[in-house]
């Protein structure tokens, strides 16, 4: 699955055509990664690999991040990691395959 973590209180159908996600707090984003992954990424694109877990992340901008894109199988421990990061940030997970928030 390719997904995107964004902050919004609306459903996909309620988003305007020109909608832009809110900026994540850089300190909160760092805390989320530290708490869930055990480290803070130093680059916008990185791969989290731990045993059977493999997730590719891309943060759109380390200075003013609005979205975190990820690529993984959204099952088991990988799903737990992505969901925990989103929950810590008070964000939603957009599933690009279904076009909905998970």
C-alpha cells in the first residue's frame, strides 16, 4: 500500500479541490518517530527496517512537513507502526488504492 499521513478533520469527499494539509509540528513529528521507531530521521526519505518490518517513508519537508508518505504492506507490525505515528500526530491515514481515509 502507498499511503499518506495528513492532518485533517474532514472526510475525503469533503475536502476542497485546493485543500492543502496543515503543517505538522516539527517537534511533535520528531517525538512521534522517536517514540514509535526509536529514532528521529535525519533525511526526508528513509527506510525503516527491523526484522520482518520494512516501511519506506518520505516526509515532504523536514522544516515544514505537511504529509508523510509511506509504502508498505499495511498488516501486522507495519500497520501498527503507521497507525501509531498517525495517532501520535492526531492525523489520518489516506489509502491511495481505495481513495479513502483508513
